[in-house]
C-alpha cells in the first residue's frame, strides 16, 4: 500500500505543476494564434 500512496502523491504533484505551467504559458503572448 505504501507504493500506492507514493504514486498518488507524485501524481498530484505532477498535476499541480502541469496546471501552473499551463497557466504560465497562457499568460505569455502567443504569436502563432
């Protein structure tokens, strides 16, 4: 069960990091669009 808990924590951390990265990209002016 310990491995499952570690995987869950890593998944949440990766999800939050991806959301913050997406927000930072959205704030930047997009030249292509």
